């Protein structure tokens, strides 16, 4: 704070609130293009890296990381998957994305994406402010927006042209918009995913999505030696009530016999429950404030769309800001909400469909259960249905 008590001032072109993968990727794309930006994050760098998230990357996301110059480890360590397996009735059915539409997905943990972006930002000398307290957004409805925060008790103010709100569902960015200026669409599901991370080899070469009378299960991975497994549990469940032994027993019950027999178990190194919800905030631009990623939308993890949607938002926003600064063209920024929401709602539909297809709902009667079984049977035996699944899972074109 200055001698007269006023905040320390700083200026940049784009202030980015949130240092998750969305904020860091936007910052990296802008830095590569020569556009000044500052990233402001309420948590510490270690806390950001401690968040355990999914890591199924669409081709669009892989291309974006390549464009940002942060794909070296991804190319070396990422696992390219040509399909997934659907398990129901004790039998697994493989959906071959590559054979159906010539596209794949890549398994590379979101934590590793964040780590790569952090290193690139540090190497470029770009500024990231961690542990920023009391972050607040001001005057984004005018032409001189500001972001205020406190760091070690000292007040700061960042003057900028634009603010990018990349600070997640619980962040300050969307909360700063008056209720009358935004419209929210939401569905909260009556269950969550209990997940564990373990230093064990994956049970299969590709992901297994299992539908079972006891509930949904997912066999995923982070590498060839680290696995991520999930089981559907009621919303009221607590992770602390689940021992490792109880989790492994429940997972085996929901898998086909071959997978259950070959499952390698071990101590969990992380265990948590993720609630499931669908959420969209419209529009995604408010004056000079742009929302991106979880600040604007949430999808159930069933369709592996959360990180990929955030990257898609960031690409649209980066292209718009680059066109604005380098070519004095506002068209892309003006079209930001429309372009993003077209893709967002397509992903919301797919994630809702996958969730409805694979989970057990507490209010589902016998008729609903038979319909679910018929839908699964149709899916694995219809070429057209398999193509639709492949197109949506690997990522609709931008």
C-alpha cells in the first residue's frame, strides 16, 4: 500500500482471474501472441496442483496445448486411446472410435496439464499472483475494468482492458455479475462419484464404463502404473465411511467377471466424492468480463467434457483477443457467447445422456430400468448409434 493508503496500481491488457488450466492456457496463448496479461489466483500454486481432476483430452485440446507450446510431455507420456468399453449384463462391448470416425482421445491428467502450463508461464517471465486475498472485480461494464486484491496485507489494483473469469464454479467472477444480468440453468443429480487414485496398473487398456444394478462404475487411468476408479454413491455418502477394502469389493461387484478377476488393488493415495450437476450461465460475456470454463458451465464427468469445454472457451476467447489487439477486429469477441454456448449445450446434452444411460436413479421404476437396458443394447448393436457416441465423445468440431 502506498504512503497515502491507496492501493498499489498495475496495468495490463488482460487480467485473468484463476490459475487453473483454463486461466493458464489463456495466459500462455496471449503471451505467445505478445499480449500482456496477469493471472490472479486466490490459492497457492501447490493447492492448484493438488486438485485431482480427469484427464481425457479431445483432439481439439491436444491441438491447443501444441499451439501453446506445452505439449512435449504430453507427446511423451500421454496415452492415446482409440475407443472405450461399455460393460452391462456382465459383458463388455468395445466402441472403436478410430475405426468409426478416425479420431482418438488422449489420457493425460489435468494436474499434468496445469503443471506444464505453470512451467511455461514461469519460463516466459509472465506474471502469476498466487495467494491473492479478497479478489474483487470492478467497472467491467465500462471501458476501464479493474481487479482488486490483497497480498500479504497489502492492497493492489490491476487496471486492464478486459477481465477473463476463469476461476471456477465457486469463484468471484460469475458472482460479480448482477443476478438480473444472467440466467442460470441447472440440474443437480441425486448421486456422486466416489473415486480413488492408486499406484496400480489399470485393469484394461482403455476406459471401462460399467452399468450395473448396484450403480455405475468407471475404470480409468492416469498412466500405465496409476489408476483412477469410481463408483456411483448416493449424494449423502461420505468418503471417510469407505475403507479401501470396501471400495475395491464394491467395484468388483459392478464389473464383468474378467475385469473383476484381473483387477489389481492397492492402497489409495487419494479418495473423494465428486457431486454431479449440469449447470450453464448465460450469457458468457458481461461488458468487458468474459467467463470461461467452470465459471460459466459444469457438466457431469460421465462424458469427459469439463476440461475440454474450458479449453474450447479459451480458444474462442484467445482468438477474439488476438484479433482485437493485432487486427483491430472485434467480431470474434462479439461472437464469443454465441460460439461458446453452441458447443456448451451440445456437450451438456451428451453428458446428460451418458449420465442417464449408465447410472441408477433412485426414483427409476421397472419400466425405466428396462428402457435403459434397451438403450444400451441398441447402442452397442447399431452402427449409427456408435458413430454418434464416437463423434460426441472425441469432441464435436469447433
